[in-house]
C-alpha cells in the first residue's frame, strides 16, 4: 500500500518534468534569433549561415569591394574596374556604398533585406540619387540601377554590374 501511495504521489512529477516538453531548450537559433515553440524566429535583415538559423546580418554579404564590369549612364560610363566599396553604418540593415573607392566620386546609403538593396532618395553633392539592386545568391555579382537627378540636366540612370 505504501508503494502504491508513493507511486501515486510521484507520478504527477514524472509527467510534468520531461526533457522534451521545452521545444526550445536545445534549439540553436543563432546570434540574432529567438525560439518560439520550437521554431526559430529571425528578425528582418537576418539570415541563415551554414545551416545555422539567424546567424548572419544580411548586410554582411555586401561588406566588401566590388569592381564594375559595366556601367552605363545615358552615353557615359565609369571605367571598367571602378571600385564600389560597401561598409556598415547604423544599428540595422544599413550600408554605405562608396563609388570610386578611395577616390570617392559619390557615396550613397542603402538598406539591405536578404540579397536586395534599396537606395531611398538622398542628396549627395547637390544631386539627388535613388535606386535598387541585388546580390547574386553566391555573393559574387552586384547589380545596381541608380538614378541621378541633376537640376537643369537630363536624368542619368546608372546600370552597374560589379564582381
């Protein structure tokens, strides 16, 4: 009878104290993710890296120097090999793109989500710029379309390809 009473008292503890009950206990959601009922939730602008969820800020894929392979602007071009250097800025998904490398021709702020970049309207050296683009899935090819508006002049659309 004592054994049955002990068993009845211990049974509820055994049923509520299981290792598998917390689906997030052993779940690795990376540096930026949070676990919710066994699933990893990544904030916007964060992706998987090498099978690890929520481990890479999307903008990190853009942080390097690309070199133009083609640049066209309504009859004018940048020389092939013009550097486009990208670096971090701010706390979120923002980057700065320096056109011309150390001999900066102009610089623009962009916002990265996944492999896409958007460049909202902004003014640099009196000209207004806006645009968008994307990075290839392997991270080796950057395609950008940027419009420059200059007062009293025709709009210039840069179609830039960089590797």
